[in-house]
C-alpha cells in the first residue's frame, strides 16, 4: 500500500456557468521514505494540489489517502513548508517554533517542548537568533524558521510548496542542502512542489510534471537515476543528469507551446475613421 495516494482527483472552483476545473483526473502514488518532486508552470494548480494533500481543501471528486485513510483535514502528521514563511510577526523565532510543537505534542512537559525547539532551531543554524522576531531576520533566515517549525512537529511526511522560490541563489542552494541533510537522517516521505527543474533533479527520487490548467493533470514521471549524496558540481558532468534534465525541459517546452497555441486568438482591429475637428474652434 502506498503511503500517499491521490485517486482520480478533480478540483473545481465556482458553480454553474462560472465553474472552472483547476485540476482534472490527478493520480499519484508515493511510497514511504520516497522523495518526489512535482514541477510545473506558475498558475498551473500546484498550490491547490498541496492544499488538497494537506487537507486544507477537499476535492470536488476523487479521494486523497494517507496511510490508507481518507484525508479530511489538516494534521501534524503532514508538515507543510510554505513559500511565504507564514510566521507570526509578534513572536520570536523560538516562540514561532514552540507554538507548532505545543500543538503537535499537547501532553508533553514544557521542558521537553523547549528542548525540541532548541534542537530544531540549532539544526537550521539559528540559535543566535532564537529570541529575534521575523522583522529582524533576512528572507533566508525566515525560511529557516519555517523549516524548523515544520520539522519540529516530527511529521511523517514533509510537504514543501515552493519553499525556496523567493530566495537568492546562494541561500537557496544552502537550504536545499540543509533540507536534504535533515531528510537523510530518517528518510521521511517528502513531496516538493517547485518550478525549478534543477532543484527537483538535485533533491528528488523522481519528478512528475504538472500540465498547466485549467484541467491540469500530471504528466509522465521521470526517475532520477543519480546516486546519493549528490554533488552539484559533479552532476553537471553526469550523463544521467544531462539526459534527464533535457528530457524534462523538452517536455515542459512542448506543453508550454501547446498551451500557447491553444490560447492564441486572431484579433481584428475595427475599421474606424477618426473624427475631424477642423473648423470647430
């Protein structure tokens, strides 16, 4: 039995003539301990897919199963790292993480919860900033807090919704490595949503493109046959990396061109004659 299953998922917004089917016939199966990346264009429905998996949304039809049980709401078993940090600005780094830990382990003693917070803040190298508030942190540091908060709840599955998209290249690369190091320790099931093909190849076991909506659906999967741990500089000379990257980009370009040709319309300018204002002044 798969750890996470999406069976014939469809999601529609609006009603009647105003209904739009954002996702159509989504089928996905992820095994325990597997790291899967879904890559797609902006506006293709990736965040809607994340919200369905996490239980923030219910599908219009079909079902989402986690460990064989229907997903009907949020749960700390599925930790989400959002793309916009989602930190409470009036709380410190430690307090933001503590709130999540307390929610996940309500029966634990305060001393135990504080130890969990300290361990995960240290894990993302933010111990010197544990008493600072979000406004005192850089974008990369805020995202580290979001990573620590999600992982401190010790979820059985990590869901990442383009968590590194707004960061500079150096910070993004460092956080990729940190997330992989944390994932490698216990191989928790992970799902990464991204629009960066290279990021998906570096981090995941397989990549599945999401065809752009409306009526977005999943495309063919691409397995990443590159041994772990992966070195970014060595990957550039890896023939499997080059072949996989080219195949994914070619597929995305094809569906992008297909989408463009379908949406193009021929516009004809109306035959207008300008009015003459000569002699009216």
